[in-house]
C-alpha cells in the first residue's frame, strides 16, 4: 500500500520530466551530434548554444521584451481587478451577474479570433510593436481571470472587518490599502502568478502584435527554426531558458499553489 | 455572505469594464463587420448579408475541423480528468514532499506553448527523439509527420503532459479542504476505500472539478500553438483543429469574410458550451 502510494506520483513526475530532460540534453549537444543520430546524453558536451543566446542581442532582447510585457500586464491586471473584485464580492448592483459572466466570456474568446482585429486596432492607436500592445491585449483574458480569483479570496474575508473599519473612521481607499489588501495578500500573490503564467505562455497575440523592436522570445524561436535551417541545439537552449523564469515564479508561490488553483473557493 | 445593494459599486468596476470593453468590443465589431461584407481590396466593401455564414456552415472543411476539434477536446477531457483525480488521490496529504511534488507538477504549466510544441517535436522525432526512437526500436513503426494516427497520438500525449497537472492541482486543493475528522469517522464506520471516495472525497471535489472541466474545455477548444508547432496541422489536415484552420483562412489565404464568419460561429459554440458549464457551477454554489 505504501509503495503504490509513492509509485503513482513518482511515475507521473518522471513522465513530466522526461521531455524536459530531452530538451536539456539537446541543448548541450553540438549540431553535428544532434544530426548524427540518437544518443541519450551529450557526448561532446558544449555550452556553445547558451553562449550564442546570451551574447547575441537578437536572442536576449527577445527575453527582455517578453519579460517586460509580462510584468506590465501583471501589474495592470492585478491593480485594475482589485477594486472590481471587491465590488463583486461585497455588493449587489444593477446587472452584476451579467457583467461577471460577460467578463468571463472574454476568457473564452479564442485568441485566433482576435489576432487580425487586434493587429489593426493596435496599429491604429500607434502601439504596434511595443510591449504595451501585448500587455494590453493580454488583459483581455487576464483581467477576467484576475477578477474571478480575487473575488474568491475576498469572499473568504468576513464583512464585519469592513464595517468595523468604517465605524473606526477609515475612508474606503485607506481601509482598502491598509487593512484589506494585507488580509488577502496570498490571494494577490496567486493572482499575480496566474497573470504571469498566462501572459508568459501565450504566443499567437504576442507574435501578431510585434515585428522587430518588441519581438518576444517565443517569436524569435519560431523564426530561427524556419529561416536559418534547423538549429535544434539553439532552439533547445532557448527553450530551456524560457522554463527558468516560470520555475522561479513557481518556487515563490509554492505554498499557495494548492489553494490558488482552486481559485480560493474550495 | 449577504451582499448589500449599492449601485455605486459600478465605479469600482468601471476601470475593468472600460479596459476589457476596449479589447473585446472593438475587435469583435471588426470581426462582425468583416463577416457580412465582401472586399476586393482598396478599402472597398460591399454588404453581403449572411452569405459567408451560409458558406461556412455548408463547407465540408469547416465540418471536418469542427469534428476534429470536438474529438480532440473529448479525448483529452476523458483522459486528463480521471487521471488527474487519480494522481491527486495518491499524493501525500502533508509533509515536506508536498511542496516538491506541487512545484514539479506545476512546471509544464509555465512553459511557453511554442516551447511545449518544440519540446515534443524534438521528443517525437523518429531518428533522434526519445519517444520516436524508442517506439521504433520496440518494433512499432512510428512517424508522426506521415501517419495521421501517430500525429494524433503525439498531440494527445503532449496535451496530457501539458495540462493533467492543472486537474491534479485543482483536485488536490479540493481534497485538502476535507477535515481529518471525516476520514476518522469513515474509519470507525468501517467504510470501504470506494465509499470514502464516493461519499466524502468526490462531493468535496465537485466544485473544483467543474472549474477544471470548464478551464480544460475552454483552453483545449482554442488550442493553436502547440499542435501548430508540433505537426503544423498535418499530416494532410489530420490535426488541423479549429484555430489552426481559422488562422490559415485569415492570415494564410486572406479570406477575410469566411474567416470572420467562422470566428463568430467558433466563438458562439465556445460560449454556448462554457455557459452550460458555468450555469451548472453557479447552481452548485447556491446549494
């Protein structure tokens, strides 16, 4: 019984790690060795691919622009969603349920539907090929999600706390920042994690809304794969480097992951 | 919690409303606009009514992509939800290994989708990939760029790899909210493993599992990047799901009218199914 209990998670985690191992394995091989045939680990261990990525501005600028639009998006999504989530969790108002569902429908909109109109919209307002365009476009699906998660966490805070603070003479903004936000700090962290995650992994809109200056790392990768032959080693190394920011972010929220994934409403 | 009626709450919602409306309504109007017009370039448009909708609804190509899309979503839901629940049930309930498990399991969720596609492409290459080489060594002929079945197998396996963890984490969050006293009571009553699952664990997971199915439905229904990078929609059209077909029509063939009409139909189908799940979920909440 004890053994089988360990067996399933271990097998599953092994299954998860195998493709990642294979990617890491490829990233340390020379192009010749990759094309030469199957080998379970690098025979001529080389870090040439990583050196190329970290010294060539085309590559590392991809990382910088990806990280900048992800951070802008996370800040905008969380700060806009906070007051809205408070309204949904504390008050009933005209059309609240319809509004909440309408927000969620935007999470259901396939990005492929919006790619072309987004291109025209952001070209028209002059934001095309800036991190701001991608950050704002990603708000389409991140803000609804942020409102949804935060609303769950806020509903867990008893309303008496609000009322006591108002009686004590706190104004709404002061109460919100000084008392309420610290209470849902873990919820804010989890929400930021989700916004980071969905903005970081999205490619279709990020690629459509940028051309040269703000090209995300994912787009640099697809272009490399298609234009300069099939440089698997470089592609693999770039892939490995895209896993690292995610891994760091997970590490920070590891204790809240379980609750956060239930969107605060178990 | 009882909520007070206060229409001034609208001011708190307003910023979100404006930002999302800017992003959602203007592009949606553009798409609707294209879907009822014909253009020959030079910004000349002619009203076409429902012609494009009729074309799309009658086109065998659309039927085929839609069927593939439903099949794919159905298969991955049928695999990922039971598998995710099973894994969550076997995970340790407390102790230092919980964090390690959670971090490792969440890892695939944070990998950019094109990297997921590229990773599985490298993994599945018949000559140098661990999966492709391994299967061929075992005597199973496998080449995902030639055999439609192998392509489907790889795409499904990739999605299971990518997203099962989401179900695991949600189900696990549900399980953790069960007080230890419930299990002790079940033990005293001599309840079987199955009845513990059926009457204690499943009801507690009900709510999070609905979220899991809703999220998995929405995301698998819009899947684009991963299969596009892995198979490019091929071999032939074997793995051309709705989004891939749509991008092909809009950006590849520049068939704006058709693509726009298809977008609207696609969006409406996603909305309808999601609405059903959402209503079920909200009904569960009220009880």
